[in-house]
C-alpha cells in the first residue's frame, strides 16, 4: 500500500491561515458595528447637559404630584388613566408618543381624547414591547415614559380539532 507524502506546513501557509482568521473576525465585527449604529440613533435629547441641569427639581416636583399612570392596549386602542391622590387627572393638552424601546423609526404621535376617565387613542400595534411617552403641556409639568406590552393574538382552534 502506498501512502501519499504529507505536505509540509510552511510559513506562508501559517500567514494565510492567520490572515483568513483575523479577516473573518474583523469582517464580522464591522458587519455588527454597521447593524448596531444603523438601528439605534443613540440620541435621546439634543443637549444632555441642558436637560440634566434641572433634572432633580423636575423629578421632585413631578413626584410631589403623586400621579399614577396605567396604560392598557385592547382592540386597537390605547387607554391611559392618570390618577392623582384626589382623583382622575384631565389635562387639556396631553401629548402621547408611542414607539419601540430600542428605536425611534416607528415613533408616532397620538391624539388622545378624554372619555370615561381615561385618555383614549386608536392605534394599531403589533405584538411585543412598546414605549409610551407622556407629556403635559398645560398645568403642572409632567413627563414620563412607561412600558406597554401588546400580547400575541389569541389562537383559535382549527376546525376539526378539539381542545
């Protein structure tokens, strides 16, 4: 039986293996970098310094209001209740913005209407996590971000199946 002679591992082989390995790692890192910077703008406010200067005073004033916020999503509508210690809050100029937590691409301004103790706004949301930003523009200043989870639609049994 004859055996093939083994090829020798030379310096240029090692160089090519190293270049291919590091080239693959760098290529994957660059792809991930492009995906990360393209999907999240990273900008929350125009000037973090100016926004932060009055942060503690605004937070204290807002906490003294004692408002409790409870958003709900059902049947294509967001219902937002805002309760103060002395009853429901009805702000004349309330701004709502809905969007996903990690991007601002799908952010939408909502036009809420106060009815039956809650602000209501029709909006069609896909299942998953959403971010609701609330801001009053009259009366006491109030700004908040709350999470909202839209559940997957209930599955119905197919014909012929029994549960």
